[in-house]
C-alpha cells in the first residue's frame, strides 16, 4: 500500500494537470468568438446599459426597461465586473462565466475528495472538465447567466450536504440559493425542492435543528426581499407581474418562442452532449454487477455518506423531472445536472477501482482515457476554430474611429423589416458606445452624429451619391456610411 503522502502528491499532480486543461478549455480564445444573440447578447446589453446609466437594479435594452429578459440583476452585476476588469469587450462579457465554471469544478473536487476519496474526485473533475455542453454551450464560455447559476446551485446543494455534519453550512445553503434565484429567477425553485425532499427522505426533523433551518430560510428570503423592494421602487409591480405571468406560468404551461419538445427531449440532449460519459457509467454498473461490487453501498462507514448520495441523486433527478414537466423546452435548462452527474461517475468509478479485479481496473482506465480524449479532442477543435461573423466584425472596425456615441441606423429596402440582431446591438455598444436605433434611412438623414449600416446586397453607388454619403468602413458583409460634413 502506498504511503498517504505519496497518494496526496499523486492526487494534487493529477488535479493540477486536469485543472490546467480545464482552464485552457475555458479561457483560450474566449474573447475572440463572436457574440451570440441568445441570450448572451441580451445579458451583455443589459449589463452595459446598467453600467452606463449607473443603475444596479433596472436592466434596460436600447435605453428602455427590459420586460423580456425578466431576471434579477446578479448575472448582470457579474458581467459588469468583467467589463470593469478587462474592458468593454467579449472577454469582459464572458470573464465571470469562465471563473465560475472553474470555481464549480474546484467545489465538487474538494467535496468529493473529502467524502469519497482522491480517485472519485479526480474522475469527477475529469468528467466535468470535458463536458462539452457545460463548457461550450450557453455556459462556461459564454456571457449567459447559466455558469453563475450552476455555481450557486452547486454551492447550495454541497452546503446542504455539508450541513449534516456542521449545522452552520445550512446558512451558506440558504444564501447560495438566494443568489441562484437572484441570478436566474424561478430556476432556483429546483434547489428549494431538492432541499425539501432531502429534508424528508433523510428525516432531518429528528435532528431537532428547527431553529437552524429557520435561520437558513432567512438567509434565502432577506436578499430576495431586499432586491424586490429596490425593484418595486422603480416600476411598482410591473416587472413582477411579467416575471410571474410570462417567465413562470406561461413557460411552464405552454411552449413559447418555438421551444417545443416531448418527454424525451432532455434525455436526447444528454445523449447528444454526454453520451460516452453516460455509457461509461452504465459500463461501470454492468461490470460491478458481474463482479459482485455493490456501488453506492457504504457498509461499516459513516452513514452520512448514503445521505450525500441521496442528495446527489436528487440533484440529478429533480431538475430533469421538473423541466420535463414544463412545456417550454430549452437545452441549457438542464446544465445544473452536470456537476452531480460527474460526481456520480467519479464515485462509482472509485468504488469499482477499489473493489474490482485488475481486469476491471484495466477496462475502467481504458474507458476513462478514451472518453476524456474523445471529448477533449472535440473541445480543442471547437476553441481553435471560431466561426467568424462579418457583420459584427464590421461594427468592431469603428472602435478606433472618432464616432463615439453616434446613433446607428440600419438601411433596409421598403419591403424588408429592419430589425437589430441582439449581438449587433451589443457589439455596436461595446465597440464605441454606438446607439442602434430604428427608423432606417429616413431617420438617419435627419439625425446628426449618426451612421448607416448597409448590407452589401443592398448597397449601391446611387445610394451613396444621391444622399451625399461616404464609406466609413466596409468588409465582405457590407458598409458603414456617414454623411458628408
């Protein structure tokens, strides 16, 4: 048997290697990928305008209160911090998402190591650091609210499990749940449901810690009420009515904005993004059954480990069930299940490694190397090949030009509707505080300090000469025109 100090050194070396890989996966070319319209750009615009207006409570879009993005402000604050730290750019937009993804990995690694051992922690970390949906799709590498939400979700549940040993962790669980609500609104209801089910299944009422649970409830309620009072001061109940009526009730009872799907939707999403890790988990279960290894059984050890497993299983099942019941289906809703899924894979792999034969260990090691290599190859291909967006690149050309704060109009033929893509709005604002406006050519001609964005297919020399315009910037997508002095 190896010396404990040698095992610790091996763990820290392996963890450092995998963390280095994850940091690279998250931050390489993070600021060079074009901004996405859904929902990254919307959050970015909200944060940018809140920062410009000096308002930390009311999120706006194109200068008006935003009653479409009906989320409390914590995710906007995170983006604002990124803007302050590294500048008004795509890296600033995404910085805190990347940091929260890394912190989530740190949290589950430390928790699993303390509870289930080094092997379980390393496999959990390896699985999360190569989870393609978690890293690449609407989470760690984007400016969406999801990475921050998953971080608070993770802290809340891990604190709940830790509270079985030290009661004060209940207060951290309540506070983290509150921050999760203030990040992504009603999605935090999953955390509360997990807490209730965990309380009932593990018979928490027998511990006599009712006072601690009430205090934990206060750590959740007080921050939410503080925000609610601050928001009410600005527009009364209007935001809350939309938040409840549209973001909760309508999304739950009918598919909106084309987001449809049946009961298999989220299973298909997991298979698409996480198939080989799930296949490895099934393989571990099959081999363990064949060799008489009882997974998730902890005879003769701390019975609270079983309660930890119950919490992890609830963490996986509750969001999957609740979002399957909801009528609006969106693939990134289930992002919070990736940390517990990775933890479950790590725990099961560790038990097979300790209790299985040498042949089983060899198969397990080969499976881990294959799955991690497969997904890491996909991740590397993605982060090294950003797809260009030439419309956004054209807007970015104005960054060094003397047009700061100009109004920006979009040219379109009479039979076309001119609508600003959300990513174009944010790119224009970040590039030079340009202000996208509606109104087209006619309004542009009557507005001082203004520019006109024209798609290449709609540009002509006649347009340029007839209205005495000149080309300020151009590329393969189109032109930015200004009026002659």
